[in-house]
């Protein structure tokens, strides 16, 4: 029972919040003691990313409080861990660049997570109306899949916007979110690495979203047969 109480979403939230807050404090110190523009820019970037992480950490709990909805604890835990893995470990600590395949792993997880959120949105909509589910299992599954893919595409838009903006503002602080600065050395793909990176991100996210949507569809059908 004690372990169950420790492993709830609120406890995890405070734990990760404390870690990120420490990251922000250390980054502020780094900026204050910076001896060159590279160190200063890195510190400022980490402050921004840490603040963004805390905002995203808080979002599920703010939604619950503002709209009086009950988000499943397991979903909040998944979201918290994903944000920490993506923003803190991936960007602040550089695992997205240093660890081969980490970026693709996150895109698979994002496809899975967003699809689950899509299913939960439909379930909440049905419960809010106080009636039996009015959508077919297939329609719910399609919504979850398209919801996930739409957000994945919007994320690629964001990467393109950040890279383009950074390139035009200051060539000394270029961003490489779309990996356009990397050179492709293989024979499989005839264009630059940046385009392949973007398409692979979408493809692995597609796989994650498709798997969850299919499993969710089968679960709904199975539960309907029990009723």
C-alpha cells in the first residue's frame, strides 16, 4: 500500500519538478558565470527548456482543476515521464544527439501516448453526456490515430520553424532539430539527411499510433461483446 501511494502521479510530479527546478538554478548560475557566448546561449536555452518542461508537467493537473475532469493516473505518469525524457534528458542533456536512436524512440512513444490520449478524450466525451457510447469502435480508433498523427505533424512544423528562425537570426546559434546539418552517407535515400530524419520521425510515430489504435479497437470490441 505504501509503495502504491509513493508511485502516484502527484508524487512523480513533485519529484520531477524538483529535478527540473535544480536544472534551471544551475543554468542561471552558468549564465551568470559565463565566459563566452556559447556557454551563455546554452544556459539561456536550458532555462527556457526547463521552464517549458515545468509548464508541460503542470498542464494535466491544471486541466483537471480548470475543467473538473479526471485524467487517469497512469496517463499522467506516462505524460510526465515522456516530457522528462524528451525535454530534460533529450534536449538539456543532449541524448537526442549523443544517443543513436533516442530521437526515434521518443517519436514511437509520442505516437503511443497521443493515441491513448485520443481514446481517453472520446471516453470522457461519452461519460460527460451521461449516455452510452455513440461512436463505433472503428470510428474511435480512427480518431485516436488521426489525432496522434496530427500532433506529430505539428511537432515537425515546430522543428522546421525553430531551425528556420534560428538560422535567420544568428548563424552562431544554429538549431539542428531537423538534422539538416547532418550529411547522409547511405545509398538508400537520394536527398539530404534532414528530409529523411523528418520522414522517419513521422513513420515511427505512425507505427506507434497504429499499434495503439488497433489494440484499442480490439479491446473496445471485446468489451462490447461482454455487455
